[in-house]
C-alpha cells in the first residue's frame, strides 16, 4: 500500500502514468494549442501542467518543503513533442527523487499550498487523483475532436457487458 513503502507507491504511480501516456500519441500535433472553450487548458497546457505539478508542486513540497509551481505555459514546451518531453523529464526527476527517500517520509506531514496539513502518503494519493482528473480531460478533448481515446484498462463498457453474467 502507498502508505507503507516508497517503492510500492512508485510502482503504482508508474502504472498510472502509463495510462496517461497512452493518450499522448493520439493528440494531433497541430492541435497542441486547441482547447474546447475559451480560458480552458489547451492540450499542451494539460501535458505541461501534469509535468510541472508532479515535479514542482507534489514532489517539490515533499523534497524541498515548498512548491515552486509557476504555471504551465508554452515556455515549458511549445510543440507537442516538446511538451511531452517536458512531462517525461519531470516525471523521471520526480521518480528519482521519490526513490531516494526513506519509507519513513510517508508518515511525515506536509502543508499544502491551501494550508492543509497532510501526511506525505495522502499528498501522493492526491497527486494520483490530480493525474486522473487531467487524464480525463485529455480523453474528453480527444473525443471532442472525434478521436477515440484508449481504453483505460483494455476493455470497453460493451466488452465488460459481453463478459459479465446477468444478475
């Protein structure tokens, strides 16, 4: 469980990130600056935001005691390839930093930017929820463009129904 070892959390986290990674090749590169509404994150913003918040907000708070998040603008990667490279670099740094921590850190406390006092393992759990939230946005954006997003766990709803027994 994530509240016991860093290694267990990192293994879980790598799986969660792989589910996000499967959507990235489906984003049309020419749509990096597309958003479904004025003021919404673009595809590029979402990709950069995931990288910046993982490293600068979530892991930064654990390792440095503070967030250094300053946004997710195109200066972090203007093209889709550059934004994806940024995300992957930030993820690799985050994983390396986490793997270097002792398991005891999971029980320590951090104060979030909102002023909430949490155990580190709960803060890391919040990072996974944040990822799922923005992965959902990526999937919805793809659907808005008529692109079928990848199945989250390999099956469609219809596949599950076909493999299920009636009540």
